[in-house]
């Protein structure tokens, strides 16, 4: 099945029948909330359940020992997915914990500057403001360009020796924007400034290669476009930088205790982990990475972009509906409002018809949505297993 995407995306070929056949939820719901949590393929759910059953039969420690090599495969699969090395991967509970473990590892001082953008996610902003209050570091917003994405020229003008970190959300959760991360990476590499990329919405949606992007740290979740279980996430930490960061929390997994008055932090990215973990969902995360790698990522990316633009065009044609996505490049997250109808009511109406969507609140995107005079928007997010018939179904069931 072939589809042509706008915005310069090449023709993409995806076996949609296979994708839907291998995704049980496609038979029961029109799922357009993939930016919240995508439907997992059967192999992911089966992997999690199988390990839980094994734990119930032989014991948790014993099941983990039995699966030790498969657990190591998780790191190899995630590394392959984003172009890293396995020792640069830490598997943690979620993307927020991954981002925090990296960010709080920096020793900021008074006058240090942290550069970020207006589209940064609320949890990240709260951490930025907390550290600024604690340390005297300064958080600065880089301007948007005419497309609503990070203004790379403004970033270049701001970079100097006082900038200790650039923090960028690759794909904001409150709109369809895809920020030009690789352009940011070129500037930060040249300036010798660490670059922390929140890839929560981009891993699984668009191709990621940390070497090409030039980021030093990358945080990601499992539950969104990667289609892994909830409560899973991972961190990429470039080897040379990881060894200079001291995580805010350490335990007997992240560090050793070689003498009564001394500890040593392990040299690899697993310094950002803790000893206790959910092995069943960790294996499920690995299964999701392997499943993603079984597809042509350029093809799935093209289909997601095509479906996102197809939905925007359908919504623009409806009276009283306004689409709010901005960006030179747009992905699979589509945000809109219906005149005279609260976003939460739109979501409820669609949900009653078996159509999953979400809402984005300005409370979570003060600089992004509230700055544009938007309080709440409906968020419909597509994946490659969605169909154009499902987009039509959403449009038919919108409240008028």
C-alpha cells in the first residue's frame, strides 16, 4: 500500500494490514491517542505476560537470572534503534526520570546559563526552574522562528562559554511541530555545549540517530510511538559526557562500595539506573524496539506524516474547526479546536463513539499554548497502523 506525504516526505510503503493484524487493539477501538500511549503489538504484550508467568512459577530473582542475556539484548536493541552503543543506554521507569537523572547530574553554579525553548514540556520546565532557584543558574528562552520552531540563528547568537546546557524538546506534545534537532546539534558541538534532547514523542515516530543529531543526552519513553509498555523509558548518555555527570541518586547498582568511606560510580550509562527494575516491562521495551526495527523506519515515518497532514486537511475543511499546528516540518500530532465546544467535551464526545483522543492544556504548555492565546486544544495523534477511514470517522463524530 503506497501513500504520498506532503512536506517533501518521500512515497512510503507500509503493510498496513500486517500492522493492524499484529495490533489487537485495532479491532476494538479507533485509536488516535498515540502521543499519549500507542497500542502495543501483540509481541510486546506476550513478552511481558510470559515473564510475569515465569516469575510466578520459579521466582522473581530466578526468572531474572534466567533471562539475563535477553535483558542485555534490550540495551543492544535500544542502542541500534537510535545509533548509539549499548554502554551508552540506561533503562529507567519513564522519560521524565530519564531526563531528570541526566539534568540533575550537572553541577550548575550562579550565572550559568541554560538555554531552552517555548515548546518545552511542563515537567522539564519545572526542573529547570527548580535548579535555577537552587543554584542561581539562569534559564533563557531561545526565540521561535517564523514557523514556530526553535530559531537556530538566535540560538547561535546566544551560545558562549557561560552556556552550560541546551535543552530541547524534539517533538512537543502540544502540537505537530518537529524541531530541527540536527541543526541545533551542529551549533552545540561547535560551541562545546552539552545538548539534552527530549525525544519522548519522536522515538518511534521519526528516525533517530544520536550521532547525526549531535545530542549528548537523549531521553525517551516506551509507551508512546515506540509502542512499549507504560512505565518504561530510557536514556542515552554519550560516553564521554556520562562519565562527567554524577546522578542525583545512587545505589548499589549505579555505584560500588569498595571501602567503608568511599564509593565509585560505574563508568557506563547504567550509573543512571537503580538496582530494582520491572524485568517484565523491560523485556517488553526490548520487544517493542525489535518490533520497530522490523519495519522500514522511513516508510513508517512517511505514513505517519501523511496521515497527520491528511487529518489536518480534513479538519480545515470543517466549519468551526481550527487547526493549531505550527512548524516547517510537521509530524503525526494534530491539535485543533471546535468553535463553542470545550476541548474536554470534544474528547468525551469522540470517546463515546469509540475514538480515542486527548487534550493539551495551556497549564502544561505555558510558553507554547498560553503565549498564543490558547487554553486547551484537542490532540489527535496518528500512527502507521491508523487508516484514512479512521480519520473520516473522527471528523464525522465531532460535535457541531
